[in-house]
C-alpha cells in the first residue's frame, strides 16, 4: 500500500505544496505540486493569521486538485529570526552485556535535550553531531559498538512558542496536521548538498524572499545554523526605490535583466520600466541596474562570510559555499562569491527524487524537495521531540517516527 507524503514550504514570497507517495517498491512518485503567492508572513514569520491561512489554503488546494487526493498531514518548513541554537551534551551508562542499540541512542538524546529552556520557547530539533564511547571521540555510528559510557555532542534548535503555534495554526486551519516542523536550511541542505560536501565541510546559504538561511556541515553532520534577515526582496526593494518603479515591476526587471557583475553588461543595453503615477516608461542602463544589484549582493556575501567566520569553522570548509533558493538565481552571484570569499562557490539545485520533473529541480524548490527527502530518508541521529508533557517513551516513539537526515 502506498504512503502519502506531503511537504509545505511556507516562505515569505511563495508557499509551495508538494504531494507524493512512497510505493510498495520503495520508490517516490510525485502526485502534484503547486505554489501560491505568500501573504501574511514577514521574514518567514506569520504576522497575519487570516491572510497566511488563505495563502496556504490556495497552495494546498491546487496541489490536491493536481494529485487527486486530500491530504491530512504534512512536513512543514520553519524559519525566522525567532529561531535560536545551542550545543549540548548527554551522557548515559551503556549496557555491559550487549552492544549499544536504539534505546541507548534515544536515552542519550533525551539527556542532551534536558537543558534549561525558557518557558516561551519549544525544541524543534535535537541533532546528534558526534558520539563518544568510553573516551573514544568522533564516533559516527555507535549502534553495534560495545562500551560502558555513551556520550553525544548534540545541537539543539529552538523557536519562539508563539511563532511556532501561529504557523501550526495556519496549517491546521486548513484541516492539515503538522507531522513535523523542519528547519528550512536543513531541508535545503538535504536537497542540494552531496555526501562528499557534507563530509568535507561545506556551508549552504538558502536565499529566500525575506531571509537567508545558513547551515554549516562538518563530518557529515550539521554543526552550525543561523538566519540572516536579508533576502531576495531586499534586492527588489533596492530596484523599486532607485528606479522609482512599483515593486512588482522591479521584481520583473530583476528576474529578466538582473546581473551582479556590471562589467559583463554591454554599455549600450537599456531597459524600459514604468514609473508611478501613470507617467511614461523610463529608460535605464542595464549596467546601472546591475550596479544596484551588485551592491546588495556584496553586502549579502559579506554577511555570509561574517557568519561563517563567527562560527569558528571557516577554515574547515573544504567544499566552500553552496548558494540555493530563489535569490541565488541572479546571474553572476556564484562568480562574485568566489571573487569576494576566496572559496569554492556554486549554485545548488535539488538532486533527483523519484519522478519529480527536472524542470522542478530548481534552486527555489530546494526547501520543498528537501522536506520530501527528509520524510523518505532515514538518519537515526536527528530527532524531532514530542511535546514537553509527553512521557519519555512517547518522546522516543515520536522521534522514531520523525527521523531527520543530517
């Protein structure tokens, strides 16, 4: 019997719903996908529940119509300035008469989660970065190993309870249960990074409409994440302000004529754009447009570089930086990144998943495809905890149902 899997990418610019199924042969089949213009969100956070609920409904209903099914639950991406992160450790005594197995993994993760958390925040992820057995550090696969003391170096992701509940409410208002919340840069990383990049050390920056979401991977696991309050909408706003043109027109100019390397644009190329107040179209040098976009691109890349340096892992990123998300599609951004940061930089698009059409495997769909991937793949050492009032066994059961890749 096939199993329905739904992912909802709730972004500042657009909301996309992907509906697929896992067949009895363990292959993924895309049934339907649809996007709607985002409303009621600012920088990834719900600011108008009614508007956001309506926008989500439009996306879900369109996807359901294409798929010919009605969904009941979904994996949902979450992002925003309210997200925070901290490291933690957990230690337990391992069994003496048998090898380490799942009960020990879940117990040590529970210990790592047992840290003081403000009452207005909830845990979103508990991610194991590495294990130590009897002093032997750097263990990536502890199951099957013998030892008396098991430790985990974990990464705890929390979010403001109000922001989390408001997002859930907008989903559930549409009759859809939130099966799991997934930090969006982790979903995007799952979609566009190779196993070799994660192992060698890499940073991913998902440039969305309102934010740029960064995750740093080392030795196959995520070690650092952060959210920058700058995204593709800032590029558009710059154009709208300096060209004195409406925001929708500025977005079209950016998409059609945008570039971040003015020196590559011929001097004679011009662009016509309407102005406010019904005035005649204005004519602009395309080089001027590129100069506007280049200035904002340089600022964004400097912010990314600063965050990489602040993490302390900048010297360990052999695979460099991968840019994804809709904002990464500005021509020349990867070249500018290599020039400014002095590291490898590439534009990342989702890898093939089942029968998803290749035209959908684009940077702007990285998060949505990543949410699907996280639902169909298993990583035993990332978990989404259950609610705080659940018993330990309930938490373990929930973790086992909602495993996330690293």
